[in-house]
């Protein structure tokens, strides 16, 4: 009889442990909770986030100004700007100033909306872990 009682107590503890694990597992989280895995990967990369941030506070920036501001190389800026352009987050306008080519970038409406969504998501993640 004592053996049966111990087995029942053990089973009860096991069930409680399973319930706690289920409640705290990532799969059981409320789907409205922010997840780091759902961040916008186009913006989340460090250099692209810097480009979008710089353009969010400026109407437009030339390639040279952006390169100088971010302290990056021509190639690095070109690659990341192209990714943002392909996502339609930034617009690129090429012109000439005298005989010199001038490339100017600006944030699109879709880019501004994506950036604001990204910031809100980051704020929610920070709030969730505090």
C-alpha cells in the first residue's frame, strides 16, 4: 500500500512538472508576444539598419555623405543600399552635378513604415525581457 501511495505521489509530481514545462515553453507563448525570429531581416543587419536610421532623420543623403557618416567603404555601402532598394525601402536617384555623378538616397514610405514597425518590435522585445 505504501508503495502505491509513493507511486501516486511521484506520478502527481511528474504531471505538475510537465504542466510547468508546457506553460513556460516557447511553443506555448502567446502568439502576440514578440519574437526575435520575426524581425525584418532586411533592416536588422547592422549596416542596413544604420542606412535606414540615417535616412529616417534626413530627407536625403548623397552616397558620399552616407559613406562618410557610416564610416564604410564604397562596396559595402553599395551592396547594402542595393538590398534596401530591392526591398523598396529606399529610393536611389542618380544625376550629375556639373560633370560629376551624384547618387542620392531617400527613405520611401514603405521603408519608413517598415522601420517604424522594426522599432516597435524591438521596443516590445526589450519590454518583454525586462
